[in-house]
C-alpha cells in the first residue's frame, strides 16, 4: 500500500480541493499515445501484463495473486480513488489495443503530494524509452495535478529503476518499509523531489 512521503507538507483547503478537481478532470492522453484511464474492459489485458514476473515482481503494491478477480478489484478501487481526487490508474495501449504498460499515481491532496508506480511490458524494458517517458510523467504530475512534492520507491535490487529515478533528479533519502496489500513489508529505496526542484532542473 502506498504511504505518504516522509516529508510532511500541509495544503490549505483551497489547494487540496484544487488538486482533487485536477485529478478528477485530468486528461491522461497528454501523457502520450495510447494512454487511457483504466476501465474494467482493460482487466484481461492487465492480467496478461502483470502475470509476467519480469513486470510485476519488482512492484510491491500490486494485488496478489494476480488473478482476474484481484485485478478487477484493483481497477474498481482505482476508479473510486479517481472520483475522490486521490489517484489515477492509467494504461498504455499498443497499436493492437493490448495493454503494454500501466502507471499508478497515488495522490494525498491534503499534503499536496503524490507517488508514482508503474511498469511496461518486459519486451520494452531496457530500450531507453523508460527514462524519457518517466520524465514526461513526472513533469505532468507536477503541472497537471498541482502537487508540490512527489515520492518514489524501488526494490533494493531494482538497479534500472534507481538509475532512472536519480537521472531525473530525485533526491535519495535512504530506505523505507513498503507495506504490501497482504500486510507484509519490503525494504525499499526511497526518493523525493519538490515541484520547485523539478522546475529548476528542467526549466519548466
């Protein structure tokens, strides 16, 4: 389960309300071709994507075991979070309409903060596309959703993600215990970045 950032920000009621509305009305097609809010019709494709251990094993907050029932509940919960202005589950569809990746954005409006998780099809990993795509998503979260802080985690042995995250300019802040949906924990590397730091680095 996603946990708020270690750094505690306090949003005004107006700021929190604006963030919730931004999440509810966000145009996820701005993230790139094939992006769509996850719907129940995407469940079979998500099951096929996440059934590959190379995709799902490094990610702590996925429903397990990966079944049609568990993924259906996951998508339905994400739809409820979107209506509450507290998160977005986004799928990336390939030219055939098959689910080739996903992004899960968790938002804490009262703390003006967000977390991003996600993965792409194993055949597309390691081809240099992840860095540019992730950077675009980071910038979009800050600009479109209006949060002031973002946090990220990765498994201790997930070298590829760690390099991508630090190349984007996130500050390493040690480790944190990530809690899985079943209540078990996993030690994770942890990073943060503020919107101001992002704008300074990327001149947005």
